């Protein structure tokens, strides 16, 4: 679903309000434009680490100017790093990142065995997920339509996702 400028602003304000109070409220997130707004708010509020499990990191989200800007700003934070775990060999093109930030991003491709563990964990054949600072997350259960849900303060789910991600990332 395409958002108008007004709708994107209102959605951003809603998400920023949830983030500012570290709300544990579970919210839905659907469509490319909604995903871009949410990722930008998540990246703005993350302090140390963002982990992305995705198809390739070359989707309409990753190439969107709002996402790119939010990622660059996040990487400029002291000690902030990004790990990307992809399902296929096509690695994200980070040529647009400033040279001094490229070393803060690591990209690996998941093995078939570990992909099976993720699919089993989430009881699906295809999903994407991202987790920020162990407590904020976005879980995409419909990768074609970018349908997802998430929270700005759900440490139990966030830490579970971090453990799963790190196990798969370390083995890649």
C-alpha cells in the first residue's frame, strides 16, 4: 500500500510515540511504505545493533532513500553496527554507504541447515525479521506483501530473535 505524505507523517508520529515511551504494544506493519517508515523509526531508536534476516537486502525497502538515510544515520552512532543475514547469495549493494561506515556492516548468507532452523522456529517457509538492541523488532510473516508486526519493547521476543539470528549468523 502506498502512503500519502500525510499518511506517512501520521504513521511516523504514531510509531515515534510508541518508541518514546518504550511501549510493549504489538503493532501491525504492512506494505512497503509502512515498512520503510517503521525501519527508519527503529533505526533512529536503536543505540548499538541492528540485525536483519532477509531475502537479499536488495528489496524495495533497502533501496528506498528514507531507509538508506536512516541506516547511514544509525551507523554514525558510536559503536553501532549492523549484521545482515541473507537467504541467497545476492548480497546487498552498500556502495552508497560512506566509506568510513562500511566496516560497521557485516553480511553473510545463511546455510540451508540454519534456514531450516529459522523456518522451524517461526513455523513458516518464508519470513524476514529484524531486531534492534535486543528488544525492538519487526517480524515479517508475508514477505511478498511486506506484512509484519513488531514492538518497541518486547525483550523476551527480541532476545529470542537475537539468539536465533546470532546462531545462524555465526555459523554462516
